[in-house]
């Protein structure tokens, strides 16, 4: 455990720790969620619909790209990349 002295006038003590391998699976899940969200434009289209811009005849290009049968390159095969 590491202890740091705050630079604030109150001089509070900050505690930091390193917990390797604890959240590796959680980070991997988050990254896959971000990949799907980006590919399918989920956040962008959520705002688009909530702003009232959606029409029944909107082009399907708005819905992003399929990730099914796509290839994903992983750089680094250490703790998180190797999961």
C-alpha cells in the first residue's frame, strides 16, 4: 500500500494500492461492451431518437455495422489482452 501526502491546504493523507489481476475480467467485459456500442452507434442513436429525429423510413446505415464474423486485432497478450 502506498501513502501520499495531499498538496491541499488540509494536508489529507491519500491511500493508493495496487491490486493486480483483480479487475482483469471486468475490464475485458467493459472493452467488449465499448466495441459493440461503438460499432452499433448505440450512444449516438440513443440521443438521435430521444431528440425526436427518428422516422420509420430512416436509412439502415444509421444502425452501424455488424460485428458478427468480424476480425478483431488485439495488441498485447498480457493480463487483459490474453483473456
